[in-house]
C-alpha cells in the first residue's frame, strides 16, 4: 500500500505532538522573547515541550514559558534563521568546540533530543 502524505493520512506515520507546546521565553525589551538553543553540532534551534513538567525538568521550575503550536514557533523563529524545532530535549553538557578552546566559551546550552 502506498504511504499517504501526513496531511491526507488520519494517522500520520511520524507522530508529532498535537496542540500547543510549552516554549521557554526570556524577558526582553518589548516583553518576552523565545529562548533559542544550540544542538551539539552547533546549529540553532527553538525548543518546545509537550508538558509543563518536562519543561521544568529540563530548565527548572522558574523558567517562564508561553504556549505556541509548532507552526507558529517555526514562523516566529524563521526570520532569525532558525528553522529547526526540537521537541522535549534533554539538556547535556556544552558541546566540544575544539582543542585548546574551553567549553565555557560556548554561549548557549547544548541539547540532546530523545
């Protein structure tokens, strides 16, 4: 049987979280801004969590958040050159940046999906 595109299939073959995600934000000059992170290879990504509990487990109980659907999060971050959305990341140590360069020089947390 031919595989249908996800939009035509009542049960897509690649499950994605339904509904809005819990998206970490930080205070900015005009309100709040979505926090962006780096993947271990160094690419920038927006992150979202399927539950408030998962967000708190990864970023702490006092992390501010907003609810956004995945398409809205992509639209919001695309003008910044960020096209990846990582759902339910687990944070790890900073990525290795090279010989002789301390890991503390990495400006953002690295993350691992899973």
